């Protein structure tokens, strides 16, 4: 389900912790098949969110490295 525009996206650490907890629950073997499928789907969404945040962080590092300075990064993505 897509997020509403005013709904704040969790930070990387929160998403990663949720993913770790989810994996532990699935590995416990105590979930039903239906619960496991729902958790797997949620885990895939969390994985995509984490990967997106990592990709954005990597891009920020590339921009900063290319500049050769440690100027603040412009959140709107134009780098100025």
C-alpha cells in the first residue's frame, strides 16, 4: 500500500531493525503460512525502502566527493 504524502517514512535504522525483527519471527517457525506470506511481503517492502535509502546516501557521497569539499548537500537534488 503506498504511503500518504503526509505520512513520515521511517529512517534507515528503524526500517532495518524492523526487518531484523521480522526475520527473527519468520525463522522461529511459529507463524502460520498466511502470516509468513504477509511478513515476507512486508519484509520485501522494508528491503526496498532500505535499499532506496542506501542508494540515496551513496549518491550524496558521490556528489560530495566529486566536489572535493564537504559542503552541505542540497536535499532537492540539484547540488547547489
